C-alpha cells in the first residue's frame, strides 16, 4: 500500500525535476524511482512533529549561550529532502536509500543557524556547544578565498576541517547529537555573523535553491558578499572601539574613585589637625586661667596683709611664698599648757599692741580706690585689736582669704 499523501501525490515528477534542474537521466543514474522518494517524504511528514519538538528543545538551550543574538530554525521541507536524497544517491551510488536509512544519511533534517552580531563572538558560542552537546565528526570552517591567513589559522589551530568556498560562503558547521528519548537525533548547527546570514539567505533564495548560474545573478551575489564582508569588518571595528571606550571609562571611574578617596582622607586629616589645635588651645587656656587664679590669690593676700600689689607681677613661686609667709605671720596658735587669767591675757595683748596709729605704705602705682581699701583694712585691724582686749575668748585668727576662725582647742590630758 502506498504511503504517499494526497498533497505529495500531486507533485508531478516533471515539475520536481524542473524546479531543481534535474533530468530523467539523473533518476536513472541514481537508480531511484519517484514513488520511492514520495514514500520517504510521506514517512518524514509523519515524524515532522517529533523532529520539530527536538529542534525546539535544542533552540532553547542555544538561546542561553553567551553572545547569541538570534537563531534561525527549521525542519527541512519535504521537497528539499527529496532533492538532497537524490543528490546524495548520485554522489554515493553504492548506497541504496530507502525508508530504513534515510534519517541516518541526511544530517540537516533539523537545521539551526546561530547568529552573533560579531564574527569574533564565534569562539564563545563554540565553547558552549562543546560543553553542552556531543559533536559528530570534524567541525567544518567555510572560508573565502580572500580571507587572511591569520583568520583561518585560528580554525586550523582548533582542529577544524577548512573548506575554501569560491562563492564567498562563510560559516562554522557542526552536527550535534541529542537524545530526548531512546531515539537519537542529528541536528545541523551553523554559526554565522548577522551579515553572513543575510548574504547566505539571499544567495540561497536566488541561486542555490534554483541552481541558477546566470552571470548577472552571480556578479550581484559576489558584490553583495564583498559588501557583507566589509560591513562585518566595520562592525568588528565598532565592537573593538566600544570595548576600548568601556575600558577607558572604567579606568576613569577607578581614577575618580581613587581621587575621591584621597579627598576624604585629606578631609579626615584636616579634621584631626583642627581637633589637635583645638585641644592645644584648650590646654593653653587652662594654663593661662590657672596663672590668673594664682595671681588673683596673690593680690587678695597682699590686700589682706595691708600691702599693695607691685607693678611687676610675681611668679607663681613668689606668690606661693608670699602667701605662706603672710599666713604664718597672721596665725596665732594658742597653748593648752598656759594658764592665764583673762585680765593677764588682755594686758599682754595691750602691751604687745602698739599705741601708734598704723601707717599704710603706698606704692607710686596705687590707685585711689586701692588706697581707700587699705585704709578700711587698717580700721578693721584696729577694731579686731580692741575686741581682743574686751572679749574673754581665745584669740581669733584670720586666714589667707580674710575669713576669721577659732583655732583648735588644746588636747585634753
């Protein structure tokens, strides 16, 4: 029973031969009949959904690779499959093609074009393919006759099979294996830049598919190929310039960050220096304040003693010595062993106290206010002496600051 679907049965052998520029002699040489090809086409159509699912799965994986800009994917059309089978049979007459082996003989039943923006990005995609898939046979690098030796050397260094294409076709071709189920599938993967893919698509539509060798089409195709190559080189130049500018901007940002850090460090040092100066000023101020307090004490002691403050201010040691001397001369220590009557005590005080009016020694620098204060001081002293004569109390002494106090009583025996 024939497996030929209705739509395929409508394809006449003559139309097929005309479309793909084939002759009856080609069929005869290939030892194939048209009905066999149609049966193979029908079998493949029944499996198309499975092939499409496998191809979609591979595309999802490829899209995750770094530097992939776009992906073109297809499961081979039935007519193109028949054309490939006939071409394969003509090149390999010893092999008999049938329903059992055609899937193994044709590598691009599923074909995927991986398109980076720049040709130089192929290496990143290449490493990802080797990491994720098993690759059949050798990887093929299709290059132009005009390609520089330096550009082809990178392919030979990787162990690629180098194919020089006179028409200018360029790509890196892989046949990978995938097995989402028990059955293994082959998938043809090509890496082409965006400009190579554009030229290849136009050339395939205009010349390859129809096997047209018209001179005008060939010339235009070659010109387009050169323009695509020039555009690719310009694109690589833009890519390189962008990388250079990015590195330069990054360097500038790093330098700006370094300058900012140095400025922050400088501000911190300035703040520390300012704080150190402030602490120094506070210490100096405290020292000056201490000197002033001592000087004020010395002046007060001088006023209490009845003298006057000299023009030349004394040092701290001199002030201390003078204050100590004044305190010693003004302090009277009562004796607990002396048994005197109040009258004798008063008499003794009277004998010791001079009857003469105390004199005030003035310095040339004394002001009227200071002189008045000293006169009042003399009156205070005189009143104290009179009180000592009258009151039957232990003698009262006056401390350095003019405060009166009762001396400590004599110890009990």
